[in-house]
C-alpha cells in the first residue's frame, strides 16, 4: 500500500500590476454581484482571475462584446453551464454602462502586465519536480478551464518535457489515445478537472499539480480518488499555489479545504 498523499505548497507573490488588476476585477464583481442572474458571471470572473490571465481575458472579452454566453467553447464547469443558459438575459442600462467601463479598464490592465507570477511559479515548480525527483516522475496538472489549459501548454512548449492534453473538446477516442501515450512515454498530462474525473484512473502519477483549487471537500476527494487507485506504489505529492499578497476570500477557502484533507 502506498503512503498517504502529501501536500506541497507553491508560494508566489503578485506584482503591483497584478494587484491593480485584482482590484479592478473586484470592482466589476461588485457591480455585477447584485444584478440578478448576472451574479453568476460575477462568480465566474473571480474564479478565472484566480485561475489565469488567459481565462480572465476570455470572459472579459466576451462581456465586452456583449456575448455573455461565450466562454471556452464546450462548458467544462458548472459556472459555464449556467452562463450558457443566460443567453436571453441583459443588464439594465446603468449597470451595463458601469460594467462596460470596468471591463475595458481590466482588459487594458491585462495588456500592461509583463509578468504572470503564478505562471512563473508553475514553471519553477515543474523544474523542481523534475530535478529533485526520480527520473520516472509522472506529473498531472489539473485546471478547471480549457483556456487555462492551453495557456499552460504554451508555457511548456519548447521545454524538454513530453506532455499530453486531456479535455472535453477532444473526442472520446482522442482522450483514450492521449491517456495511452501519457502512460507509455509521457512525463506530463495537462487535464481539465471535469474530464479527468469522468475518464481517468491514474495510479502511476507521482505529482498532482492543482492549478485551480477545489470548490469543496467532496470535489477534492473525487479528484484524489482518480489517483489513489489499485496499483499505486509511490506516494502522491499534491502541489497547490499559495499567494502571499492576494486572492483572498474564496481562494483562501479553497486552500483551507486542501489543507484540511491533506495537511
């Protein structure tokens, strides 16, 4: 029997430009929070802010274009499914004008950000896992959003890492093929959480990187169950991101869930 999973926290600090963006998104959140069904979009904004600049930019551009149902293509989360059901909903003029101004400012701020602190911490963590671990380290990186998955894939491209993708926009055959290739010769699997829970049993993975934290203890246990399967030999190392100066509230709650289960 493999030893219990162990938690590793990946620290990073937001730059002043990133903190400014966080304040802008918080202001937009407050505009949308009380606007009926629009509050679903407000929650989705905060989740994407915590996930990646790419995921946040995707939803902001959708709002800027007045396309509240445009996100990452195939819905991969409850938030996206809810948003797709809101096609007929429109904000009142006053709220829409305030939201449009806030969205524009946030998009401008994204363009001004030169360094993604969380993405940089991700790259350093991958290098560390490869350097100090056994040659046979097998890594799975999990995100809630397809946009974030492609964002991470672009970061890994060009590095000396063999990686494969697993997400809902792939056909069932392509997902099976990707899993087989990863098991046979891959070092890293980039996956969306919803598809991984549905499709995969990954007892060979040694390191699980949660790029996005879980919404609940039940969700986390569902994820961990895909790795803690019959045949596991090595201890599973679970890596999570901890910001020293941002992402308060819901992000802190998700980190608390992880620590309570694995700490």
